């Protein structure tokens, strides 16, 4: 009697495939997942409400003059960097090299457009984060108001690419900022 080994081949292929499915599921559950929290919100909320973010910035800038200084480099209230890749920023942006590895200083000045009064009741929340993971994220909520500006200082642990994102709230008006830069 001659033996037929073909059923063993199919059982082997089926077992190997089933093992690979379980191995893939196990490894994917062990990998860390990093949430993008641009504008200090989940990406689902940003994606679903991006037009409202754009209109909120427009309303904010109709009422207030805004200036952000990061280590003596001045930026407007802007979110356009969210549309660009890091390579575009490195090649063409004026935002590059804004951060330092150790000491960094952020100054925010907000004036009312109607009467040119300095706004002293703003709530500023910012985050300096790496675009690839959440391990070096720094929440900046300790802005001190003095000499008509909001100031804070922070230190970065290493060189690399960083995003500065945040929300500025004055009464019922919100302004959103998103800058891509790097630390040298």
C-alpha cells in the first residue's frame, strides 16, 4: 500500500498560517501606539472639526494681534505647517532651527485690536512634541504674565524635529497654533 503525504502538506500550511496570524496579532498588541494630539486634541476631533479650527483662528485674529517668539524668532498665529512634511520644513521653511537642546524661551504677546490694550486674561496651553512618538512631549501651561507678555522656559533633552502646538483662549475666542521646527 502506497502512502499519500499530501494531506500532511495542507495541514502543515494551515498550521503555519494559523501560527502567523496569532504571531501578528500578538506582536501588534505589544507595539506602542502614539496618538497625534495636534492642537491638544485627538486627531479624530481635529479631522472632524478642522474647518471650525480655521474659522476660530480667523475670528481670533479679527479681535487680537498675536505674536509668538520662540528664542527670539517671531511667528504668527498659524497652523499651515500641519499641511507640510518635515522635509519641506527643513528645505524651505523659515521656522527651522527655532529650538535649542537645552534652554528655550517662549514669549507670547496678545493685544486687543480695538483699543490696543494688552490682554492679561489669556489661557495659553502649548505642547512641544516629537512627531514620531510621545516620549519627549512637554506640556507648557505655566506661562507667567509679566511686563505685558506671557513667558515660559523649558529644556529639550536632545536634537531633532519637534512640533509646537497649542491653544490660546480668551473669553470665548480660541486661537490655534501649529509649528514644525527642529532643535539644534
